[in-house]
C-alpha cells in the first residue's frame, strides 16, 4: 500500500473552504438583493441601502473568518491508516485472544500471530513466513486459499492432525473490511483422548474381567450343585475365589490409573520435586516386601543430593514402585535388586547410564525421551536391576503394551494384570522422559528411566 501524497491531503481542506465561502456569498447576495429591490421601489433610501449592503458584507466576511477556527479537524480529510499501523493493531488484538490465532495475507504469508500460535507453528522468530512452510495440513491450506479468494462464506472449520496424539479444529474466516484471513485454533485433543480412553477402557475391561468372573461364577455353581454337601472342599474353592476377586480389584485399579494418566498425558507437569527423595521413598515403601521374599534391596545413590525435577511426585513414585515390584517378583530368594540413580548433563548421557550398564546384554528403547533437538538438557535417571531369569529377545519390542505378559519367558508361574509397564510407559511419556530395558538370559534384567531435570 503506497503512501498518500501530501498535496492530495491539502486539496480536500481547500475544496471545503471554497464550499463554505460559496454558501456565505449566496446568503449575503440574497440579503443585498432584497435591499437593492427596496431601494429601487423607493421604500428605502438608496444611500441607506448601499450602506446596509456594505455593513452586511462586512458582517458575513467577519463571521466566515471567525468560524473557520472552530472547524473540526475531522471535516478535512481522514488521513489514511498506514499498513504498519494496521498490522500493529491486528497483532495487539491477536495477543488478547486466549486461543492460538494468526493472520495470513493474500500472498499466503503469516503476518501476525499470538504467543500460543507461535508455540504451535514453531515460527522461531521468522518474519512473515509462507503459510505452506509451517502448516502441514493440506485441508487447512486449502481453506485459507479459498477464503482469501473470496470463495468462503462466514467461517470455515477444518480438523487438523498435528501429530499422532494431537487434533486441532481450525476456524478460518475473513473479517469484513480486512485484507487478511484470520485462523483461530481450538484444541480437540482432550475431547478425543477422553473418547478414546473410554472406548479402550470398556474394551480392555470387558476382555480382562471375563476370566476372573468366569472362574468365580463356575466355583459358585459348583458349591451350589455337585459340591453342595462336600464342605471339606469349600476352603480350597474359597481360596481360589478370593484370589480371583483380588486379581479383579487390582485390574480395575490399574485400568482406572491408566485411563487417568492417558487423559492428562498431553499436559506437562508443573510441580518441582526432588528426584533423590522420590527414589528413596519408593524404595523404603517396598523394603518390607523384599524382606518377606528374602531378597536384598540395595539403593545406590546419594539420597541427600538435590536432584530437582518438574514432575508429579505420585506418578514418579508409581513408576519406581512398579519397576521394583516386577524386579522383586522375578528375583529368587537370596538374590539382590539394585536401584541406582543420579544426574547427567544430557538426555543421551542419562539414557546410557540408565539403560546401558551391561556389555553382553540385549537391549531395547521402549520410549524415546522428547528432549529439545540439539539442546543438551540436564537430566536425571534411575535404573532397577534384578537377578531373575531374563527376558527373551522376541518379547522386548512388545513390553509396555497393555495386557502383554512375558511371564512364560521369565519363569511361567508369575501372573499380573499386564498393565504395570504400560502405566510406566505412559507416565514417562507424560513427563517427556524415556524408558528402556536390557536383559541377559539366566542372569537378570534391568529397566531404566530418564527425564529432564528442572532448570535452575
């Protein structure tokens, strides 16, 4: 948009002055004509009429000059608004919006945006980038193009998948009189997660609860029918029924915990905690279980060292307890379970310390930490080693899946809900951390976790 010529701005006020002068001249001429007619008809002396016309002309001229100083500035010409000023006002308006929003001009460049949109689009300080270089959704680009060409009516809504677990609804509109297309993003991720969590919960619960319920109903029918009078066998039946009932309770608790974690997985934690204290508390909580099994539980690390992390304390304790519970299950009496933890200068170093402790081991990364590319973020790590039978290589890729059990490769007699490692995996994803396993057949297995340390 070119700047207005100052000469053009001066022509408009001069034209307004000419119109006002013409109006006063017409008014004065009308009065002078009336006096002249009265002088011709003899009703007024000619000299008096001429004097009256002179006085009237002086009054009109004086009034015209005096009233010009009170002329509102707005009656001149409205000054055109510079393009930079209009963009500044647009940017201020976008910053006031709570939702991510940005504007695209007719050249398909992003000319204004607010902070939430900057985080989503990852503009990284770029000035007026092309929309096609930062927007990966063909549907959204098509809607913007259609709206900029005047083919849209009102607001167009488009759903955008920005990742495997994120869904947005983009509202594309062209405000009246605007030269830009406005795009407002609405986060549909919580709604979709809730729907998917409900669906998965119902499917998994109905499948996994069927087995214990079938066992309970079978023993109840047996005690009511063939074994009605065989009271000597009832204690054995009741023990089996109690075990199945306890298994159902654990399964429901794990399903509810997993559903809750998945629902809020996209929201990063905000509490500042001491990772050393978390490791110590979780280890002490399972010391009694280790004593009952005759297993030595060893904590390697300085519990007094301050290792600040941004995390949900209860969730990280649940991670450590789940890993320790598995290690205690598979370690025979007289064996040892080691828990070690510490701090590293980067995610890569933390992963090495947590999951690459044995030279002759098979290993697999079950969850890659979501660190910043090229940024050596300080991290904390924890490693749990057992002396169990180990895990066969073909089972490693599926560890962390819901209800998947590798018990047969680790002894064949130990069963669980199959949700322990799935919960660990989802909690670590919630904390933008990582999870890995390494194993040696006949010697033991080790699970390691790592996550970003809190910034000082």
